[in-house]
C-alpha cells in the first residue's frame, strides 16, 4: 500500500459550504485521573486545520477516549472545552451519539456551528464490531443508521485509528462520500515519501519493544527496496544481536522470555533476514547496563553479562550518528533503550538529536517516539511526526489499513456523483 498513489477524496474536491459534515478525529488524550484535566492536547491541535477548513459547514465531530475498564475512559466534555479554547470558537459538547436529542441538535445546526458528540466507545456496537469481515454489519448498527441519513459527507481524519475497522471509522464508506481530512492527507503524503523518495541513502532506525512489528516493517522495507539500511536498537536490537550469534546473558534473555513467549521464533526470523540482507542491517556494537545505580557501558567482548542491556553504548551512538548525518531520508520508530530512566536515556537522546539536526527528510512514528520529541523539545525540527502508533507501524509494514481502504472504496462508489466536485 505505501508508495501507491492515493485515489481518495480530500476536502479540496468538494464545495462543503453549508453542508452537514461528519468528522471522525482521534483526540484520545492523556488525562489527569483525579480531575479529568487534559494533560497533553497534541492530538487535538493536530486536527484544528481540518476543523478550520470546514468553517462554513455544519460540523459534527466524532471521537473516542480510551477504552472500557481504563481509568481515563470518560466523556468528551473536557475535549470540547479544550478544542473551543484552541479554535477561539465554541465547540459544543452533546452528551449522546445517536439519541433523539442528538438528532434534534444536528437538524438545528447552522453553517459555522460545531458540535462534539459523546465518546463513541461508550456504545457497545463500536467495541463489538472491529473487523473487515464484519463490514456488512457496520451499516446495520444504530450508530450508522441514525447518523448517515443526516449528513452529506464523512471526513476521516483519524489516521491514528485507521488500523481499526469500527463502525464510526469505516461504516459510512458506502453511504456518503468519504473524504480524507488534513491529518489523514498529510500522514499519507508525508509517510509515503519514505517509499517514494529517490534520494539515497535512506535509513530506518527501529527500536523499542515491538519486536514482531519492527521485524515485519524491516522485512517489508528491504523487500520493496524502500530503505537502504535498517539500524536496530532497543529490544529490537537485542533480538538481532542474538540472531547474529552474540550471547547477551541471563538478564536480557530473561526479559525476552517474559515479554515474548515466542522470542526464539523472532530470533529465527531475524537470523533469516541477516542471512539475506546482512549488509543492510546494523546491530548495536556495545550497550549499557546498571551497575550499583550507575550506567556501565559494555562492549561485545564483555558479553554475556548477568545484567540486562538497557541502552546502546557510545560506539553505537557514534556509528549510528554517522549513518544519520550521511542520509537523505531518515525514519525512526521506537527508542534506543529504557529512556524513561535518566541514566539509560543517553542513547535515545543522542540518536533523536542527531535526526533532528540532520539535513535528511525526517519521519518519526510511534507514541514513545513522539513522547521523546516532546520531552527533548525537538518536534519543530522533524519534517513529519505521525499521530499514529499502531496505525503508523501497520502502514510502514505494508499492511492494509481499514480506514484507508474505506476511503479508497468510497471514492470508487461516489466519483461519478451525484455530489458536485470542484
């Protein structure tokens, strides 16, 4: 899917003035568990460009917050208030999704009005139906049957949830024209550059603990020829080190056994990749462990060691930094180590700073990676920061995303009208 032209509708394809537009966003935000106050409005701010471009429309906003059982599973009243503050115009919170009072409020909308409906995940239909195989059931949900007849267009702007096939994300595709919002459009265009760019060298740094996903991403990129080199770090790097015959020691292996019951299968997959693309995959040449509360750097000759590896070492930092400085395009997903601990944040900090200060076109994906950028105040130095974690990794791995598939399908259905395009 990445790298292909996107045959989808966007906001630029229609005259939306005076029309009733349903907008699905992803403003799932960290909340203070006691006060319910929004702690980080990053995702809300990202969607403002879409809402502003619908200034002359009648706008109904759909969103979710967390999931059942979580402490931050709550209504969207605070989100409406924060969105109002950021826009400088009122976004009215309506405590329902398809109830009679909601439909009455929708019918009363005037151009310029904006309302945010209740947390979509408060409703069982949204949680229960989450698969492409259930696509025919989405249109029969109360959510879709009640909302679809009231709107002229559906705008999908929730890239971060595009890997899910829930009714409010894909259920409108065959009923009204589906358009990509500005966040969705930018994600597809900017991340697509990782696959479309002719500039070389192109490198991807894959770290963190999502080893299976990272292996699939790396395999897809190397098979497609979209990356010249893959630089591994974090737990991903540990698996590739094992695959290369390096004995890490009891601490690191115990962690892998606990977190990944199938870790040996992951090592085998990494071994096959090294056997096929060994000259294109880099693994750490040193690491850092804890030693009586201190950071202790160990070389490969020091391994195996009883303590778990918690970060990459200085030599790996230097070598990876050289690769970044010489690259024309850099993609990074996941930290280099346990960056939440100060003494093991050095690798992540230096690698992300190198990316931010390089002349390469830079793409950063994943929730942890975004958190690192915010913590280091480097966001403005990155060309594209993906709003999606799971969606980003699925996109990079070349897996079909239901939300994008719905946009493609809707374009094919409605491209001949009856709606007037520009």
